[in-house]
C-alpha cells in the first residue's frame, strides 16, 4: 500500500472536507468508510429518480458566507426553504410558531392580539407554579408552558417531544427546552440563517466533488479484526483523522456513550405528490412516527413535482439506540457528558491523531459547523 500523509476514518462531511483541503495543500489522503458508500449521513440513494436522504432529511443552512461560498463553489445549491408543517389530530399548523400558527390555533389576527393571548396562556403556568411555592420549572412540561402556554404545548410540543425522547415531558429536564422562538410575523421559514438550500442534484454531488482525486475505500472498518488497520495504520500514513465513535476508539474502556437513533420506513408511492411538503411533523403521541419526509420536495418545485408520477416518503420513528444501530443523536445528560469528557482527555494524549466530526466529538453538529471547523484548520 502507498504511504499517505493522512488516513481518514469516515467519509462524512468532516472526513471529506478534510481530504479536500489536505489535497489542496498538496497532501495525500486515504479515506476509508465502513459503510458500502461514501458520504456519511448526507448520503442519498436514488429511488425512482428521487434523491432519498437515507440517514434522515438534511437541510443545509448557515449564516457563514465563507461556508456557503465554499459549498457553492463545489456544487450550486437550490432555493429550498424549510417550512415544516405540524399535524395534530388531523389539523395542520405552520411551523415555526408564527402569526400563521397563532391564527390557526387561537384565531388571533394581529401581532398584538397574538401576544396578548400568549401572555395570558403563559401567566396561567406562572400562577400555578407560584401557588405551589415553586420558583423554577421542575420539568420540561412546566418549562414549555412558561415559554408558550398550555394550548400550543399540548398540541405541538408534548406528543412530539415524548416520542423523540421516549419519556414523558414531566420526566424530562427543563433545560432541554431553553427557548421556544416565537415570531410575530407571517413567516413560515424555519431557519433564521441567511443561506439555506440543497445541492442541485443531491448531496452525493457535494461529497464526490470533495473527494475528487482522493483515494477511498468503502466497506472498510478501521476496527475490523481481519484487517487490523487500527494496529497498523502508522505503516500506511503519517497521521490519522478519526471521525468514528469516540468511545469505540478507546475500546469502550471507560464505558459506553449513549445515543438516540431514528428508524426509517421508506415507501415508494404511485402518486406524484403525497403530502405537498417535504416535512410534516406528527405531534400527537398516538401516531407512532414523529415525521413523514417526502423527499422529492427538497429538489423539485412547481410543475417539476408532477413531472415524476411517483414519490418516495420516509416515516421516522425515534428509537433508543443499541449497539449495531446508527448512532445519531448524543444524549448530552450529565452522565454521558462526564464520560465523554474523560474520553476527550484520553484523546488529547493521541498526538498523531486528529479527532473530528459529530461522533468523535460526541456532539450534535449541523453540517455547516462541521465544514466550518475544517475550513478553520490552517495547517495540513
Ligand atoms: P458522519 O456523516 O456521521 O460521518 C461519519 C462517517 O464515519 C460515517 O460514514 C461512518 O460510517 C464512518 N465511520 C464511523 N466509524 C468508522 C469505522 N470504525 N471505520 C470506518 N468508517 C467509520 N445537519 C444539518 O445541517 N441539517 C439537517 O437537516 C440535518 N439533519 C440531520 C438529521 C439526522 C437524522 C442526523 C443524525 C443528523 C442531521 N444533521 C443535519 C447533522 C449532519 O448529519 C452532521 O453534521 C454531519 O453528518 C456530520 O458529518 P460527520 O463527518 O461528522 O459525520
């Protein structure tokens, strides 16, 4: 095997952007991934001509002009604007909470009317806590009602959050919901960022552009017992870039970090337009899935939706993670954060290893911050 400057474990956005920048700096890399394909969580599978977000819907959004210009220099992005809709007992509400939502729920027509109604609802929870001699919300249910009142909490937050976490809101800590953004304008654009969109032609184009001219190996696990790269990587590369699970790198010797995951049920339908939107959240507890994603709406607009007579949807079920499942969301409670900190101390001692990305940092990152981190590295 040729000797590389970097062996990069993981072909997600961290690994692929690192390989791109290393190549620009004249350095060679071998990128390996244990999956059958490159791209990490942004990988899309083509079904009926539609890019299906295999590891969950991915919407690129950022305030960083540097990151936006960088990704657009590799592949132009479209004008997709995330405007999810919530469905509760057959009623549809616009998200994020804005004048449309308040009109749909309370019938309020002006910002002043909406504000007054919200204040009245929030005051009821303040009053309740006061009468019980409690100064701080004791759980997520109380916190959410202090921020948005009972009606919206019960219709749009309670069931969804309980499905996401697999626990009752009364058993979840208040800190999980720090803020609930409220907009007193008729604006359904979910993100406040200056830039958002989807790569035209899909995320695989972005990954392919980042990895152009870089050696890659799929179906190759760094920890594979038959191909012990883990023990021998220094024979093949000067430095290791590791984007896999932090605890796995250290053989779980301090214990296992926990995650939440999502199970996807993907279906092709013989109709051009199933739900009229990319994202619909199901906010009642009795519907077992949290969302339905209709993938074509990320990249088709107007008449183009009807040019393809088929559509692909994915129902998302939020699930407790067990080894062997995809580790999606770190559980940032005290116990896991402490354990991750101990592993980070060990990682500092690995002088020729760069740990990066969401799994090795044990942190939830959106895509743009991952790219920004790599763009911020000044020496390769
Ligand atoms: P990953 O993309 O996970 O890549 C890590 C790669 O390492 C994987 O391909 C894995 O197979 C490989 N690997 C791990 N261990 C080994 C090993 N031992 N040997 C070889 N290979 C290994 N961000 C947004 O900005 N917008 C969104 O809408 C959005 N939606 C999301 C939805 C979901 C369900 C999830 C989980 C995340 C979402 N994100 C979103 C976040 C986004 O996915 C991440 O920021 C991004 O994928 C991070 O890239 P990464 O390279 O760190 O990790």
